[in-house]
C-alpha cells in the first residue's frame, strides 16, 4: 500500500513538472521566443551565478578547513609520518596556488565575457609562446614534486636495518594477530596447512606437524566410518572427495616434514624450522618507541591492508606472500594521551583498509607504543604466557560489536 | 582511389534512402542506423544510471545515520537485505560494488562513448553511416544483454558481486569469504565479458569509420575535437579491454575449474585450500592495465565534447587546437604506463613504484595544457550560457579540483597515507565521475536537437545544472576531509572507531547534498523524456555551430544527407573570424580568395 502511494506521489510529481514546463513553453512561444535563443537576462543571471559560485566555493573550502582542521589526524607519531606530513604540506602549498589561480580565472572569465550582440569574441586560435609557457611551468613544478616525493618514498620504503625489531602482523577475516620472536630472537617458518585452533598462524614445528597429521588421520577415519552407513550416491561422492582432499593435504604435510628435516640437517641451528616453537603469538600489538621496527605482514584468506593512520603507514596483507613495512614510532601511547590528545582513552589504531567482507568495517586492533625498557619487559612477560585464541577484542563504540564477527 | 570510394559510398547512400518503408522492429529495435543506435545507448544508460543513483542514496543514508531504519531502503531491498530498513553489511558492500560497476562501465563508458561516438562520428565527418552497421547493432545488443545480466545479478540468492568494482581476488573468488562471490559474481563476470565484446565491436567500428569514411576535405586536422577524443578513446579501449577480459576469464577458471592463477596458501572457513603458486597481485596488474586507461576512456570523450561546446558557445575558436590533439594523444599514450599507481602499497617493488610515480605525474602536464587552453578559450569570448555550456564550464571546474588531488595520490609517499581512504573516493568521483557525467550532460543538452529534432527546456536545464553543480561539490569536497582524517572507504559504518567521531557530521552533510543532487536528476529525466515527445521543434542549426552535423535535415534519414555528401573546406572552429559577417562559418563554406586556414 505504502509502495503504491510512493509511486503515485512520484508520478504526480513528474506530471507536475511536465505541466509547468508545458505552460512555460506555451507562454514563451506566444512571446515568439525560441528555445535556443538565450535571452540577455538569462545570460546575465548565469554570469553572475558564476561569480557567486566562485565566492561560495572558496568560502565552503575555507569553512571546511577552519571547522575541521582540528579533527584531522593528530601529529604524526613516527619518523616516516613526520616526513609524509611535511611532504603533504609542501604539496598542498603548491596545489593551493594552482587551485586558486585556475578557479579564479575560470569563473571570472565565465562571468565577465558574457554574450553581447554588439561585441565579437577575440580571434585567438593559438599562440605558441603561451602554450610553451604552460607546458614548461607545470613540467618544472611537477619535477620538483617528483623529486621531493621520490626522495621520501625511498626513505620510507627502503629495507629496514638488520637490527630492527621484527614483528609479524597476521590478518584474517575479521581480526589481526601479532607475532614476536621468542627467546631466540628469531621467528620460525609457517605453513597455512598447519593452521588449527591452537596454531592460528600455522607455525611449523615437529609438534605442530605431528598434531595436524593426527587430526587429519582422525578426520579420515571419521569420514570412512560415515561411508559404512547407507547414504545417497551424491553424499557418498562428496565424502569420497573429502577423503581424497584430506589424503592430499596429509601427503603435502609429510612433504613439508621432509623439507624441514632436510633443512635442519643442512643448516643446523640456523634453520628457520627450529625457531617457531617459542614464538609469541598475541592479540596485543606493542611497539617500542624510537626503535626501527620491521613489520612483516601476512594474510590467511583474502587481501587485507594494515593501516595505521596515526603513524601514516599502510601496507597490504596478501595471501601467499609476505609484505614488509618499516616504521619508527616517535611518541608513546602514554604521551599521546597526556600531551597530545588530552584523552585517557586514546589508542593508536591498526585498521583494515582493503575490502575483506561483511565485518571489514570493524577489523581493528589497538596498537600500544611503549618505551624501550617497557617493551623489553613486555616481551619477556609475553614469552611466559601461552596464546589465548579468544583474546581480548577491541571494542570501539561497541555499536555493532560481535554482531557480524 | 579514395575519392572514388567516397563517390561510390555517396551514391549508395543517396539511392538507399528512397527505398522500403521500415518496420518498427528494423527502425527502433534491431536498427543499423547509427543515430538510432546512439539513442538506444543513451536511453539504456539513463535507466542504468538511475539504478546506480538509487543505490548511492541507499548507502549514503546508512553512512549518515548508521543503523537507523529507512522505509526507502526497505522499499528497494526488501526484508531480506534490509530488515527494518537497516541495510545488511553484505548488501552494503554489494551496493557499492554494483554502483561503481554500473557508473564506470554502463553509464560512463557505454553511455558516453556509445551515445556520442555513434551519433557524432558519421555526422561530424560526413559519412552515411558507420563502417559496419551490423557490428554496430551487435555492439548495442551485447551491451543491452550485459546490462540485463548485471541487473539480474541483483536478485540472486547470495546477492550481487560484493568485492568492490575492482573485484580483487581472493575475495571475489571465494563464496566462503563473502556471499556475493557466489552466483552474483559469476553473473558479474559473464555480464562484463559481454560488455567487453560490445565495447570492442563499438571501438573497432569507430576507429575504422574515422580513418576511412571522412568526407572530401575532412583532413584529420580538420576533425572536430570530439572526434579526436573519441578516436583515442576507441584506441585505448581496443588495446586495454581485452586484458580485462583475460583477467576475468582467469578469475572464472579459478572460481570454477580449481586453477590457481590468483590463489595461493589460503585457509578459509576452517579449511586449507589446495591452491598454491598463484598471486592475487597478478590480477591487480591485469585489472589496472585496463582500469587506469578506463579512466581516460571515460574522461576523454567528455573533454572532447566540452572542447566543442565551449568553442561554439564562447563564439571563439578553441585555443590551441593542435595542442589539444597533442595532449589527448599524450594522455592516451601515458594512460598505458601508469596502472601501477593503484598498487603502491601491494608490496610491489618500491623502485617499480617510483617509475609509476614519474609516469603518472607526467600526465598532469597534458592535463594542465588542456585546462589552460579552456581558460584561454573563455578569455575575451562572447559567452552564451546554454545548459550545455554551463555543464562544460562545470567540467573544467571539476577537472581542476579532481586533477589537483590526483597529484597527491600519484605521489607514492603520500599515497601510503591516503590510499583507499575517502580522499580517493573524493578524488575520482570529482575528476572522473563528475567531469565525465558533466560532459555527458553537456553533450545531451547540446546534441538533443540533433537526436530528436526537438529542444530541451532551457530553464529546467539551468535548474538542473546549478543544483547538480552545487551538490557535486557539496558531496565530494567534504570527503577529502573525511579521508584526511583517516577514514577508509567501503566501511559499512564508522561508529566502531572513536577516532572518526569528529567527522561523522560531515557524512550527514554529504548525504543531504547527495539526496538533493539525486532529486535534481529527476528534473533532467523529466525534461529529457518530455522533450523527446513534446519539446518545441528544433531548427536545423540552433546553436549556430560550424560542424557538419548541423548541415543535415532535422528529420532523421538513412544516409544523413539527402543529396551528395558535404565537402569540407575549413577547420571546425572559425568562430568570430575577422572579416566575416557572421560570428560563425560552417565547415562547408568555401574559403574566400586570400583567406588563410588558421588552425
């Protein structure tokens, strides 16, 4: 009923517009005016509106800047971010000039040279000097932008130094997990086939391989038991497919074990397969201040993006490959709270910035930046704690918390 | 040989027109007449645009007032996807996906190129029709079928494709990751495959027609800039769309045939997939190899239309005709070398990123040349504000605003911070969305008399322009600020983060402008369809324009010109030429003794 009503309202509205247009057309035809003849009054009105628009446009722009200046991101909290912010302001300064000049010329000309029967447009089909001028000037300005831009880009994306703190961020629908090296200072190898509830990152150890193989064996046994019952043909085929899949998985994991054993035999202590057992897997993301950190980023299911707006850094998390991002935090969470934001609840945030599914909008993790000594203490403490898969989840405003997780 | 071919073609056209009355089907449905095909593209695009506009209103409502129920939302989505009028998060992602797909491909590619290339190429070049009327007809019907399939995908069980219009795998490959990646995604890929076929058939036809069927005297350097723009658009499309087709086919294989082009080491829904060795980044390279040229496929025709309309209505030759052609050519060439700027933070080698920074920023040079040439064309002109002229000036304004923020995004070091935030949304909606749609509106208002032999209402055109223009900035300008506050795109709501509390009221402002802007399109649609049937009859050359299309009779006819084809004697921009009585000189007017061609 209400849908019908809405339809009627729309139709009546359209009819009304059509009728108004019709009346207008009839009257103007009576006055002998043709639709393509733009009257001097209409021309003048539009010309003035052009000027009015220019003023309103700039006023709107300035209002936005004044009203929202303080609601933009706070001061950059990393050396990379400080560089980005400087470059951003540098670019804005250049662009603002271009923006004002071109817009003023556009709307000023549009409003000024309004049609008059008594005047003719100036015949000016081309001018090589002018065209050369506005090829060379933008080229020169862009050269400056490119040089400064690439300089910063190289600084920000160059490989982290070998003694940087190493942290891994692991993304899946719809949360983040962090991993730190254990007592040995190195992180172990991973394989996605080993992922289970106790091993969410698929860290490779002799134990995790054995556990996973045992799990698969149990599963195969269960499926074979199901086959003993009376089942429709398609169900039988499905179960047989699944058993085949589990068998192939198991043989790949056995292969992995062979590779691991070979690697350990060749490299001894240096083998990455020997360093996973003591890795710290945690839902707490903690970074030391004033230390360069090499963040390794991986994903389990789809592409995610690790975005830390306060630190001005971002890097995609891509299934099947490891990406890197370097950052040197410069402000601790505590000083942000007391000195910058004046808000005891403030947290640096890591959020997902690549569409990844229904709860993409709530895939976040707080980041805590602490002093170097606090960081050492935290790592030592974390080493003692076993991983809790159901670790604390960030709450935000709690608006939709948990609903779509 | 050339002259002979022209003559033969002319004769054929001249006697063809006297033959057989056409049936309704051959005249309006399976027509091979380029003018009717152009109109078919236009009307289909207008309908598709409305679907996409309604989607945008629905998700704007959710963004302004997250979690609140709206009868409007429920009316369109029903209880399944909007219980109580609150949109489901999966449907939200589906709507942004389909909104983008329809706008970019169905409206601004097929709608813009399909309409104006078909209308204008034969008319402005003095040809009887396109090189192949049959392929032209097929091009439309492939497009139509593709539109129907895309709309049908809205009604499947898991919802339409929801992985964003860029359909990055693995999200788009795994129904377990998002329900829209089931049947909805399959239909999306099938629809796009047909769309690509349509656009290739169209593009080949445009290129062949422009190169071969120009009338006597229509040298390449006497072609209107619309044709130059359409020419390069078609070339870009022919070279880049096949790459998207291959990307889509590989994705189809990954989805249905257990191949691993894009998939590797994936563990989803508690199970490890067997795919190894593929790379999701490969898809992005293939996608953006089309995706970035696509921006210019959308933009160049709009710039061509604007060049034509600004010159006509400023009663002044376009400034720097050859520089305009050169800049179109430079943009077309560079458009193939910049796709990586969409992928700065995918883990791509930073050095490769540097190369893309360089090539991307180079595009700013021909773009700047174009802007300054427009400004100089307006300078000391004699400007008539037709609705078409207003939209053309609007295009220059959006091109400036969006072009400048493009410099920020092309600067990879800055892109790290604003990538995938609302800043990007603001940028491409202004520079690509608004500019192209303004170009399309300008073209519709300008060539409406040519298409339908009637005039659109000017006053309603003014109303339409000013509301749309103000709303365009009202909607997209604040988004820069939302983005600079760090707000990511494709978020169902921003309520989960206290850090965005400062800018949430901007979302309300944006939505109000968006709804107003959407309503203003009712004025346009009403004006358009009313004028098609009841608008005042047009004269032959209402805008006193120089180009050939205005030398054809108002009533459409097969073959376009009743007698022999017109012969061209000059470039199309002899407006207000010194020594002439009128402020325009048609291209068919012979040169006077001693007159020089000043292009």
